[in-house]
C-alpha cells in the first residue's frame, strides 16, 4: 500500500528557489511563454504547467519562481494554483489516472470503477502507488469532475487523455498495463505520454507525438444521436 498522500494545503516547506542550473533551463521556456501575452501576469497558468512539468507538482519553489518571473506575490500565485485542480500540491506519479464520478458517469459505473481501482491498487483518492520490480511506473488515482464526455460514460482520463466506455475490468487492465511500463493508446488516438511530458504540452509547447496532430477522431454515434432526432423530426431553432 502506498504511503504517499496529499493534504488540502500547499507544501509547508519554505521556498528556497530552484538551483541555478534548473533556473537556467526553465528560463528560456518561461521567456517563450511570457512573450505570448501583452500582460505578463496572463502567462501564470501555462507557467504553472511548466514548473509542474519539471517537478511533477507545484512546489513552493515553483510558486516562488512563477512569482518572480511575473512580478507577482507568492500569495497571488498560490491563490491561483490552489483554485485549479489540475495543479497538484504533492508529487504525482508517472501517470495521473482520473475516474469521472460526476452524476452520469457515476450511475453508469464510474463509482464502481473507482471503488474497484482503489481496492486493486491499494490506494485512496489522490494517493500514489509505489514502484517495484513488477510495476516500475507509479500512478496517482483521483476521482474527477465532469469531462464533458457524458455520451461515452463512464469515462476515465490518463494524463488528460480520454478512455471512453470503461468498465471495472477494462480499468484494471488499463492501470496494470500502465504500471508495467507498456505503451497505452487512448480511445481517441494518441499514445499516453508521462505526466511531466503532458504538463509541458499543456504549457503550450509542441506535442511530439505525431498521432496527436489528428487525435480525437470523428464524433461517435452517441454524440450524433441528438442531431439525428432533430433531422428526423424536422425540428428547427
């Protein structure tokens, strides 16, 4: 069972700032992000993703770095990073596994999937598994809010890539493959990359996966059902 768990607050260790070599490595990327915006403070969200791509969470040092780069206080940066749930307060595993437990996904099986994964992995909500010889990759399990994919309920996400029409059995197979270090392809196209790599993409840098360019595919039958009904009934706005 994992001993890694999160708390509701920010990290308590006082920020010391990144080492010089880390700061130098981040500075070029930070400058590219900030240059996209007429007001530098508008770059805070992608800049938080950038520091998260380095550490795997938003640490006190990351908050200090963002504040210094944007001329903000650490309190201002902390307020933003604690408001949005995609910014994590403790180390995330190699894969962040989210199970939608909002209303429709829950009644379609999301609650059952989440309960099964907690039992199978031996972790609770927002906790991280440990690595071992059989499972070299770690993962963090979290129940998450609506992913706006209700027509494919129940839905899971791994590092923000969709896995549609899930079952408890499919979910267990998915996490076992992830922990074993096997490449896993999302329902909508791309091979799932590591959490830190996904965070760099969210910071606004190019996705190196060629299949991600055309990822997503066409709308599924469930998404088009409403349109079919409208056309069949001759309805109009």
